[in-house]
């Protein structure tokens, strides 16, 4: 996530900067719902992107619980 300096000639400077892409859509299957959700959320949120999560209709409770924990933590940070 930090800027890196790319190798160039002596009179030039090139910097590699990674920026958020925007909104990320994460579609999670029914098997291992919490593991795969965290696998997709972690890198996207670390890069500064927003995430829209679409859990499987067969296993929505883990996503609901994770959203509740995120909301609780966000309220704790703001209040």
C-alpha cells in the first residue's frame, strides 16, 4: 500500500502508487461463508475500497452477524 520507487534512468523518477478502485462486489458461495467473506473483505477494505457483499441465500446468517459486528465497531469508533 505504500509508494514504491521504480527503477529508471538517473534523471527520471517513477513512483508506483496503489489507489482504491472504488466499489468491490463480493459474491460468496454457501460453503465456508465466513472464511470466504473475510478472504474477500480483507484486501478490499485494506486498499480503501467499499464492498458490497452478496452472501448465498442458503447461508446468510454469517454475513448478517459480520455486518452487526462491523456496525457495532463503527459506532464504538465514532461515539
